[in-house]
């Protein structure tokens, strides 16, 4: 027991160090050993979760250390206050290291590979660092979905986990070999097949909303919240989405309307593709005389309410996106016969509903 308690004390010290400049000389081997130590404590959590005596002793030691650090004026380790926290020691350590601008390039890149190991690596689950980060991001995203009625650019970039994953994804895209131009595309397709798709779509959206940056000079420190890659990573994402019609459809179907509007405002190629999908959805609606509304020919087709909500969001965007959307609707209306009477053309009714009817 005493040996186990000493391990816990030393790991608490390691977590405290992980946010200081003392990590600057760390190399990949040091990071690997630190993560192995964290996984050992996660194993302790799994093995002794139902052992009351050991669990109580560990929790007392954690709480005692928390009180001591708080009294001394130093900052205790957030989240490491009870036995349950031992089950996510590697997650705590990894997030703290990724937030530390003093971490060297080689050690940082090693952490990137732990999160996005690339094609050919077994699927992530709760027992891997990658899986833990994905699950945490999913939980954090769910909280944001409950707290915000919309989901725009600000809210997605305020989620520190999603933002960090987006930065890591762009960095990894930069490092993927581009042999025959298939490297980034193959890598993204492998992630799409392996990771939880809804969360991966949010990470892509967050990456597309990060401001452009220039490559960092050799030896320049990293700071959380600043993109770590140049703009070409975002362009790789755009090209991949446009080449994958099924992924692009899922991107437009599943992400919140406000978030899609923000992405469309940043990337004209995606805004055109998004508008193309919306007009295609509109052409599948038929006017039901009995109900007095537009309905889908099939159950999977978008409803009038959904289509209107998406166009309304786009029309609330600043120019040039707003102007492009209205021009597209006017063009569709003209092609459909330029009717002014409601119920004859979906485009006429959309423009009327948006307050743009003539």
C-alpha cells in the first residue's frame, strides 16, 4: 500500500510539473514514460475500484495533498481529488501537456501521434488515450448543445477540447506524406471510418473556422489557442469534403445550422456545395394542397421547416454570403417559372417567407 501511495504522490508532482517550463527538455521517450505511469494508475483504478480499504486510503491521500497545496498558495491539480480521477490520469496529463507552450517539438509531435495515429492503427476505445479524448470531446459537445440554442463559430471555438483536436488534426494533415497526392485524403478517410463520425464532423468544422496562420519558426513556443499549422491544412479538409459526397451530405445534414453558416461564410467552395445540396433538397419537396404546406416525397427528405431554417440562417450572414444565397434563390425561382403566387414554386415561397418576395 505504501508503495502505491508513493506512486500517487510522485504522479501528482508530475502533473504539477506538466504545466511548467520544466517540460521544455522532455523528449518523446519522457512523454511515453509519463503516459505509461498514468496508465498504471488507470490500471489501479480498474483493479481496486471495489476494494474499499485501498480506495479510501488513496482518496484520503489525494484530498490531503489538495488541502496542502491549496494552503501553501500553489495550485493543486484540477480534477485529481478522488479515486475516480485515477481512471483518467493519462487524459489529464495529455491535455495539460498540449496546453503547455514550453513543450518541445518532438514531444508535442509524439502527443499528436497518440491522438491521430494514422491509418492501420486499431480502432480507438475507452482503454486508449485517443478513445478517452474522443469520448471527452463528445461529452463536452453534448454540454454545448444543451447550453446554446445555436452553434456558431464562437461556441465551437470556445470548446477547448474540440479546438485542441482541430489544431491537432491540421498539424497531423501537414505531416502526412503526400505521395501521389493521396496521403491527406487517405488519412482523413481512415479517421472517418474509425472515429465517432458526428464528433469528427464537429472537429472538421472547428478546424475550418480556425484563423489562418503562418508556419512557426524553428524553436518558437506554442501557445494553446493559436493555430499551429498554416492554411493548407484547411484546404486539404475542403478538398476532401468536396471529393466525398457522402461525407459532405453528412456534414450538411448533421451539424447545427449556425455552425454550417459560419463555415460557409469562411469557405466559398463549401458554401457553393452547401447551397447545391439545399436546392437539391428543395426540389424533392411537393406542395400538399390538403395540408397547405410543402412536404417531402420520401420520409428521408428534408422538411419545409428545416429548409427554411437553413436559408434563414444563411440570409442572416453578412455579405457576400447573404447576397449569394438570395441570388441563388432568385435564380431557382426564375428557372421554375418566376411565379409570384404561393404554392406553385418552393423558391417563391421561400423568398416570401424570408421577406424577399416581390
